[in-house]
C-alpha cells in the first residue's frame, strides 16, 4: 500500500517522496507539509515505447526462462486461481469472457520461443490465442485431488500460452473454475485484476455484448522496455542499477550462506520441491494489539511480524543474522496497478537479533533496515544474485531460505450474474523454500482489525507436519508475549506451553 501511494503521488503531483516519509509523517497534515518540501521526480513516466523486432524479457522473466530451460518445466512456478461458482453457469459466455481477458492482457498470450541463448518474447495475435475451457464432471469427494493435479500442470513456455483454464462440475448448480497462470506472465497481485476483468467480461457476454474489454494504455512489453531504460547498467555511473547495486552489496556483505533451521531430517543434496502447508491464525484481539504496537513504534504491521519471526528463528537455533525473503509488489508506477504480469520483486531483509535485544529494540532495528531496503527496491532480485554471486547449490535457495509474505491489500469481491462466487482452496504439494509464511490481514470496512489468517508452506524434504504445527504455535505464542511486554529480551520470551514444559521435565527426569 505504501509503494502504491508513493507511485500515485509521483504520477499525480510529479514529486518524489521517500517511503520513509509515510512512516515519519503518518497524518494527512504531516504528509502535506512534507509534500511542500518534496523535489520533482526524476523518473521517466511509463509510456508505450517503440518496440524492437526482438522484444526483451523483464529481468524477472529472464530468470524464470533460464530456470525453465536448464532445470526443465516445473509446477512450482504455477499460480492458481480457483473460484467456486454456485448457480447456473453460462459456459459459452464464460469461454468468450476468458478470450476477452487474454485479448486484453498481452502477457497472457505471450510465448517464449527457443531462439538460442538470448530469450525473447513473442506476443500472439488475439485470433491465434483462444484459450480453451475443459470441463470435468466429478463428485465433491474427488474435487480436492483433481484441483491439486490440475494445478500441477507443466507449461511448455516455448509453445504454449502461460494460461490455461478448466472447470469442475460437481452438479448442475455447483462448479469450480480453475485458472492457472505461469509465474513468467503473472504474480500474486495479478490475480485480482484478472478475476475482476473476467467478471466484467462475463457480465458483458451475458448481456449479449461482443465488444470485449477495453485495451489498457500500457502492456507488459512496454514495462519490460521501460524497466531496462529506468535501471540503466551496473557500469553506468549514477544509474539506478549502479547505485542500488552498491547499497545491496554493502548491506548483504558476509551474508550467511545457509540459515540453519530445526529440521527433522538432513538436507538432501538436491531440493525435490515436495511440500505441504498448514494454516495459521491470529485472533482479532492479537491483531489489534500488534497493530497498536506497530503504531506506537511508527512501524508497519509487516515489520512487527518480521521481527517476531526473526526472534523465533533465533530462539530455535538459527543464529542472530536472519535473512528473510519478502516479495514487494514492484508496481512502482500507477499505470501498472490493473495489469496482469510479473512485476513482483523479492527483497532480502536482513535482521540482526544479536545482543539479546528486547522486542521494542529489535522492532526499531527492523524498521530502520526495512525503510532503507524499500528505498532500494528497484534492483531486480535476479541482478542481486548475480552481484552477490553466492556459492550456488542445488540443495537450497540462494541468499535466503525462509520467505515472509504479508498481504494487506483489500480483497475484492467478484460478481458474476446469477452466481455466488467464493474462493476455493487448493492443497499444496510443492514448496519453493524451506519455509514460507503467507499472512493475510483482515479488517472491517472501517479499518478495524478482525484477525490475521495465513498458511505456512514447508519443504517435506526437511520438515514433518507436526514440527511445522509446533513452529506455528510458538510463533503465535511469541507474538502474544511481546504485546504484553515489549521490553522483555527475546531470549526470555516463553515459547513452551505448560504441558510442553512438564513433558520435557518428565523426559529429563526419566533419563537422569
């Protein structure tokens, strides 16, 4: 949200404001006073650019292309959107609506033909990019397994569009629509505009309209060209790439190669990417307390969750230098807000828990470091890996092994005429990282906190479900403890329940 507000200020007022300012001046009056002092932006606005004969990929696309080419196709880069449709579905209207969405977003009708060692993208014309909609009849009992299997499809990026759709018909009035996108053409933030466009197109088709959706003024190929122009080159003095590269080289100097986690098994030489997931939930009461703590420290709720996770990992033996990966929307120009495409960037947020600080002190460290990181968020993670040049390993992810995602963007409701629409969960069978925490903040219309829901995805190579469940319980227990005493050193926070302490004492006495 902060990044989107900054980009809106930049495009509307033509001034450059640091994200830090939003935290230092959290009121409207304070923000207005800072705006009066802000200088003009030096960023070139995103506009359609002349396209060369061979269209380059964005940096993020380029990395996924190389991974796909050298490791082979993999479902770990699939992004599924599953919607339960209750009511009578007009299948023909839905098929046409899907075609309208693919026509609107060039990224969804782009293939990546094998053209040697230099990747390029080829945008298919709408008439050659008609998505199919397979329909399968099954019962509710078989739905979960069928969804999981369909979501594990492997795309041939050189020949196939990076989107496919199928629908599972449970009965005449109950369907589940699965839209599967490859990450090279979309990201998590893209699912909202994709579903919204599908909703609008379906409504229009039901009314008998055939004009399709309006084309956006900017397409993903324009972004890929603009990104390279914006960043410049590492060897170009004063370029954004050079300046931000220098920052990250200093910030991540001597980064631990591997975060030692309390795994159930030794790490295999090659990641299998097999995984599972368990839910995690924070009550409305805890949500309110954490939000209040964030406000008192002029921090974001994400920063509180990051400090809590770093403290937990330190307590569990991971050391005091805790690098966490965190996705950031990457939509630094408001022209990108409603596009489907791969804009997300990954930041490596390094947390220093040394000296057994109290939680308030740790949160202040996290706040200071994160604000610096946000000010240097444009350097693509792909370029960062090349700059740092860590020891490459097939056993773990480079630079970090634990991901923390916190989503506080408002979830939209989708309207399909005559249908009730609700999200349909899909069971996870893959894992990109050792551990991945994904949290969704929920609030009332007036902004009141009503709880945080999420899931912990884990690598089955390393962890059993019961261990991850204990990890989840201790994370919540730590967060509850720091809301009652922010001045307690993190090494003194009680992580065990009374039952666990009693069990440990009994086992110790039995072996003494």
